[in-house]
C-alpha cells in the first residue's frame, strides 16, 4: 500500500483566503467611491442649528476679543467696586513690582 506524502501547505485554503481579501478590497473601494462622490449635506440655517452654535466668522470675534483684552491691559478700571478692587495698566503694575515710582 502506497502512502501519500503529507503536504506542507493547503493550497485550496490559501487560494480562498486570497480571493476573500481581493473581494473585500473591491467592496471597500466601491463603498468609498460612493461615499466620496455623494455631495455633502447642506449647512443648517443659523436659527435652526442646536446649541452650542459654531461661529461663522472667527476672525471678527477673535479681533474684537483681542482688542478688548488689549484695552483692559492698558487702562484703569474697576474689577469689584464694592470691594475696592481696581485694574491698573500693565506697565504701571510692572513699575510697582520693580519698586519704580513715577
């Protein structure tokens, strides 16, 4: 009786795995083609967008914020009038901290 030699690799299993990988790559490519080609949804109207709303023009808001902060750094003003806490200009605060008098 002749004995059959044992094979090292199951060729059929390797071929099935390779075919499955090729099919999966093809399916992903088809899905991505449809996802990329579809137009994006229209933006929500400002009144209909839920809170918190995103700012449409950040440059104007940022410039206004920086101008307000700059004004606060270089001017006198009340922080808490009842407690007697004031805000002084940055240059004056530095001078006071260094012991300089004007």
